[in-house]
């Protein structure tokens, strides 16, 4: 028998893969993994096909198709007022996942501490550990998941190399305020701490909230790698195209790793995104579109025993199940799926130290009929 020593012996299959497989096996309505069940703009599909017919079928430049990097740089300036050079400050990656992987691998050295806010997205901790870093957690606590800045200050040590932030936040749907960003800036002032900011839901904020990108804050921008994804903005999660923006000294290191992770991303898709991003850099209709989905889901589930928590952004809604069960969220998620035919994500999958609250995460990036059918089942629980 071949002996294989795992580098991540305690990490199982991603909760998203697990829940989607279970949903398919049980014929449940899948509100677990975050992806739309409606299609992207057919004109975007046509633009990719056109790029293929036009012969954009070989390797792109290693950091990305120039027209796309220029469109990203222009968008960053337009949306966040941050000057950005397409040459040396932008890299196109295979989704935000590969951007985060290249960034953390490039910047975390063995023994470094990486400050994370839990609950946190599932890819962060394994990658920190693969790089020999030590995750240090600050809790965002049920039910408002606000940042306790005193706890952040207390968690900083001389070994803190990096702080990983995520706003709008998966899985809680909270968004950071301008005051949060100022607190963050004050904490890192005078240190060499790098900020990695996962902003994949940058265009999905509700009730006229403004996205507080770290790119708006020059003192943060100069020490930050910002990661985003076209999957969320263009309803194309399966295309796996994202990007990182960082000042040249940081970008040089991220690119050094990126070239050996994916090297270059699918060329025709980059050509098409360049066209679409230039046309509508602010994704003007997206927030309204998802706000209507959120409100529809809330009104459809209002007669149920599930109680919604505030959702300020992302396409995830947390529902509190404490009126229904006192069990742990994993068992409730399993029971909901097998007995009532609705798949959701237990928030504890995003936790390492805390136990979390009695909540499940539901993705509302779904057609009306999907939300109606799911809400019908949830109302009978
Ligand atoms: N970060 C967060 C917070 C996410 O929710 C996701 C995925 N949905 C990702 C990163 C990964 O994005 P991508 O699919 O572009 O790799
Ligand atoms: N980000 C999506 C979610 O949170 C799923 C991504 C994945 O399946 N890895 O559900």
C-alpha cells in the first residue's frame, strides 16, 4: 500500500461540493453552493465565441490580455478613485480562488501569522497553512457579525504578516463601513502588514450602500492585494475568471507565483470580458437585480418559522432556525435537505474555533420559480 503523507490531513471535501452532490442525489432544491441557476447574458457568450472565431485561441500574455487589464485598471479608477496601471498592477487569474492562492503563497512565509475574521471563506485557511503560516482568528459573532476592533488590536503581534478581509462578506452578508476601513488603516499604520481584500461581491450591496473597497483608501491601497471575480458580476461562476490588483512590489511577487499556478487564463473569455467591462464598469444593474431577489426570498419565507438576519450584500441570506431546532447547524442542514428537500450551507463550515449561531446560509441567486418552490418547502418546516 502506497503511503501518502497529507499536507492537509484534517481538511475534507469542500462543503459546497458536498452539499451540491447531496442536493442532486436527493433531488433537493439547491440553495447551498453560491451560483445562479439562470444564464448569463447571451451576448457575452456570443462575444466569447466571436473571440474564438477571430483567432484569439493561443496563450494570452502571462498577466492577462492587455485590453482586459486596461479595462480593470479603468474600472478601479472609476469606481474607487484609485489610479491603477494596467502594466504591473493587475493580473488576471483563474477565478478569485487562484488569485487568493497565488497571493497567499507569494506573501506568507513559514511562521508568519495571518489574521482572519471567522466565519471565513473556505479556501483561506488551507492556503495559509500550505504556506507554513499560522491562522489567527478574530470572531465575527452571531447575530450582527460586527468587527470588534479591540479584539483585532489584541490579536496583532510582531509576527502578523497579513490581514485577510472580505467585504461584502460570505457567508454572513454583512458589509464593512467607512469607519471599519479607517480602523483597519489605523491598525496597520507604521507596520509592514499586508492587506489581502477579497471583494468578489463588490457590486452586490443593497439599500444604496457603498462598497468600501480598500482601493478607496490610499494608506490601505499601498499595502493591499485586492481580489475579485467576474463569476459573481457576470453570472459566470463556471468560467473561473478573476483578478488581483496590487501596487508593483506586491504584484511582482503575486505574478511570480501566478505564472506557475495557471500561467495564463482562457484567452477568448478575457477578450469578451474586456469588452463587457469597458461597457459597464460599475455593473449598474447588478445591485438592484439581487436586491429584488433578496426581497422576493424574504417575502416568500416571511410566513415560515425561519427568521432572517440582516443581509446588506452578497447573494446569501442567513436564516435563524432556533424556533425550529436546537441542534447543530450541520445536522439541521442535513435534516432540511433529506426531509424537506432544500439544501443550505451550515455556517459552521466557515468556522475553526467558534461554534457559531443557529443559522443556515441560503443562496438567493435563483429564478423566481426556484425561490418560490424552496420557500414553499421552508414554510412547511
Ligand atoms: N471568495 C469568496 C468570498 C467567494 O464567495 C468565492 C466564491 N464564490 C470566491 C472567493 C472564489 O471565487 P471564484 O469562483 O472566482 O474562484
Ligand atoms: N463561493 C461559492 C459559495 O460560497 C462557491 C464556491 C465553490 O463552490 N468553491 O457558495
